[in-house]
């Protein structure tokens, strides 16, 4: 697949959870390779949008296609096309799984044919390359996942999503629970990956990824707007979602440290 064919088309998507409408008539065409940030307040529908793209939610109307394939509510069709990094690792902290096992098991699960056990030599090499790609130190590979620092866990989760080489990555708050220096380093890794992949990132703070960002989607349920960072990150546009919480500071030092 050529990098020029990376595309997600969202056509008039409406999603309701219970009796509550979370997304309403959302229409977007997202092309890669590029990095697109999705910002908005808590409850704006950012994670719901990701779940819809992954085929995990059936919308009440609308359609999603990935590279021309209808993937609406069809997670089996999404398969190897999309890698996903959630905010929280869906594992019990008492499970003695190592960082290596988290990444290797992801690769084995994406095998096209059974059996999905016993890694081949080339698969072991792929896990090594991927962990090195996201700068996880080798002496951490066989440590229990939940004994790693927040930043190390985020890198392992990124490797977990990357190891089967999807052309699209969905990253849900990837810089959360990471120390300030780690945020900068991880932002750089994500920026490099966006040179060959379509990466969608949800964020409450777009600043660190801004140098690598091609577009920003400002989302708040039924309201959305997409554009270049300089078009979206203005007081007038942001106040449509954040109200008076959006303020202009002429000159300031920003430290992203909300973990």
C-alpha cells in the first residue's frame, strides 16, 4: 500500500450512547501521512470518535471508510489497518506480563493464520526493532509492565500498536502520565512516525505536538471545525467550545505537567 492511499472518510456520522447523542452529523476526510490533533473538553466525543473508527461502536447513522473499505461497526475489517493506544492499559495490574510480552502478543494476535503461538525468528526481530524505535531501554524489556514508569509504559503501548505496521495510528492522550522531559521525547517520536503514517491524537494540550501537526479538529459533540493549527488556535475559534476559558497570553513559558 502506498503512503499516498492513507485515508479515513467519515460521512455524516451520528453516534448515540444510551439516550445521549455524543456525535452528530460529523463529516471529515482525513488523509495521511500527517498528524492530526483532536482537541475539546472532557465529554466532547473524542474517545467515542476513536471507537467508531475502530468499528467498536455502531452509529445510528453515517458511514466510515478506511482506504475505500467500509469499516462501519466492523472491527474485523479494521484489523491490521489501524493501531490504537488507549489512555489506560486494559490489563489488571496484578498480571505479571512483561513489556516484551505486551508487544509480542500484539504481533501474534495479528497473524493472519493460526496457530498464534510460538514466535518466529523474524517476529522476534520485529519486536526488537519496534521497542528500539520507541526508545524503550533493553534492560526494561523483560521487566513487569506495571513496574515501568508512566513514560516507559506509554512507549511500550506505542510499540504494541506499531509492531504489526498499521498505516494509521489512533493515540488517546499519549502524553498523559508522562514526566515533562518524557513528553518532549515522546512527542518527537510521534512526530517522526507521522512522516509515514496518518496519526490522530486526542489531546487537552496541543502545544508539544504542534511542530509536527498538520491539522487540528476542534470537537464538542455536535460542533466541530477542522483546519490548520493557526486557523484553529485562535481565541475566537476556541471560545466556541471553551468559552471564557480560552485566553490570549502574549508571552509565556508553558510546562505541560498535568499527570
